[in-house]
């Protein structure tokens, strides 16, 4: 059994806890029957022994597998991770959705993606990362009565993502605490209007609107102050031709969208100016989680 799930970038500026995109950086796990439990880990996090000993994937998988099968079996889990840990690219969402999907797949039970999405909501209570991880593409989502309601738009291959990944994380918990307890009416209206315009721009493929539509007054500036270099990363990306540039999730990654023909130039400019950060370009992923026998 092979399961792969894409990285995600959430919020996209003003779409706080609602908007997300799937990026073709993937985590993959191969699960094999075994006489005893074993784990191998390659790629991101491979040098972190805690991930092997206290693995969230295996914990969630075991819970679901036992509830579905009412039996205990041993498996070998072979992880290959492309999604950086704790950098705002949906690594925890990838773990959650792939662990649940794996348990169902091992038991041969068909799990519709809508049901997977709602099961994942119990572990991540906002839908901006889990929705594109499951569905792929650009998604706008909200939660009502513990169910995710969403719309999806496939991304064209004429666009690419560029992520600038700092050499240190921003704590999601601390990033949440950095946000104001109250917002002014003006800032709230600003974000509602910009999030609405951003959604319309994606759905209508009006890419020239992304720069203005992706502006935010709710979370981005407060979080980026914890790593002030990010303001310069954002400015450099936009000055060199990116269509939009936003904090990815709660950070610390800066996420940009550009036309495919501009990608190399923007990448080169970012690498030259920020040699201590990792710069990666990628296509978008329109499929979401994949399960293969």
C-alpha cells in the first residue's frame, strides 16, 4: 500500500483559516505486512529520532485500524518526506489525512474523500490545510455542524509555486498568541473584501488581481514580525515578478505564485539575496491524497 499527500499553503493572505492550495511537494508512506513493528524515515525529519519513536501517523493509524478491524497486526512503515516540518506547509495535515486513509485502505474499505475530510477535522479543527491536502487544487472551505463545506478549483500548469523556507520555524501556538484579541471594523471589512476578491480571482483565473487581493490585515504582519527577514523576502519576490506573495500558514515559509516562464528568474533572485534560506519551486497538485495498492 502506497499513500502520498501534497504539501499545502493556507490562508493565502486574507483567507484566514479558510483558503488553501495544494503544492506538488509530497509525503509518501509505503505500508507492508510485517512480523514486527518497524519504521524507516527518509527525507525531511530523517535525522529526528523523536519522529520514529513518537510518530503521530502511527498513533492515528493504529487507532483507526483497530476500530475498523478489531485486531492488532504489525506493519512496516516506510516514510519518504518532502514536506518540511513546522514551516507552515501543512506537514501535520498531511500526516493526519494519510494516516486515516491508510487505515481504511489496509482494511479494504472505500473511504470517500468527503468523509476523510470530516474525519480529519477531529484532529485539525480548521479546514484550510486539510481540504487541499485531501482534494488538491485551490480550495475555499468553512465548517458547519462538524462538516467541511468547500469549493475547489484546479490550478493551471501555466503557474508555479515558489516557497522560501527559513532555517528556523515559527511556533504555530506562539503565532496564534501574537494575534490581537479584537479587530477593528475597518480591518475586518478589509479582509472580508480582499478574501472575497482573492477567491473570485482564483475561480475566474484573473491572475492579475492576485497581488491586490492577497493583502491582509488580520494575521500576516503580526506573525512576520517574529522573523522580520520575511518582509524583505516578500518584497523581493513581488519586485521580481511574483503574482502574489504571502505567509504560508502561520509561517515561517513565504509562499509565492508566478507564471512558469518567470519562475527561474524569481528563484535566482531569492537564492542570491537569501542564501541561508531554502528556495524551492513546484507545480501545483490538483489530485490531493492518493492511495495505491
